[in-house]
C-alpha cells in the first residue's frame, strides 16, 4: 500500500467511528503507527503466530528455531513500536488450534518477555474455540473471534484438534 492509501483507509475508519485497530499478524510500516497516533486510534499490534505452531498435528513438539523466532518477533515488535502512544496491546497469537504443554510453555515465555520489555501495556491472544486449555493461556485479555455460521466445518475440525 502507498502512504496515500493508508491515509485514506485510516481516515475512513475514523469517519466510521472506529476507535481501535487490530493490525494483521506481522510488523507494519512506521507510517501506519504514526497515522494511528495522529488520528487517535488505539492499536492492537501482533506477531505472526497464526493457527498452528508445529506443522505436524500428531507431533506437537516445537523446534528451538521456531521458539527463538517467535521471541525475536515479539522483541522487535515491542522495541520498534514502544514509543507509539497508540499501541495499547501486544498480541501473542491468533486463533491457535493446537495445544500441548510445550505450546503452553511458549505462551508463558512470550507473556513473560512482553511484560519484561513493557510493563505499561497489556498482552492478548485471539481465540476462536473457547474450550479446553486455550482459555488458560497467559494473557491480560483474550480476543474472542466469533464466526457465526461462516466457518462451521472448519470450526468442527478445530474442536476435534483441540481435544
């Protein structure tokens, strides 16, 4: 996107009455954060852990490289955007549908890292399942994503994987 396109989109959000923007699960351009600062939009910034951690659903072990990369993403997100007053939430993941002790431990490490780097902001993850151990993950708030009638088959698959 160009800066002009970002300006148009964020101004349109303000005209619609939006007060908070949840950015997609990757680092965004500084200009986007600057726009949110200027327009008074609060930001939920998030790292790129989406849906699955390990690729193999049967073997839920996480490689050291994956864990290190997740921590590095979170460190960079916080350190690059710490001085943007618009940022109110550091997001740790989106709609994870695998769970194990090891995955839970990674969440705990990421939560601890975020709080060590920035004690002033809350942490979160987004969940679409509302069952089992997902609700026990560390985070100050949980974003509850609901898809009424949209992802029925996919939702059934997620529920069976979470068991």
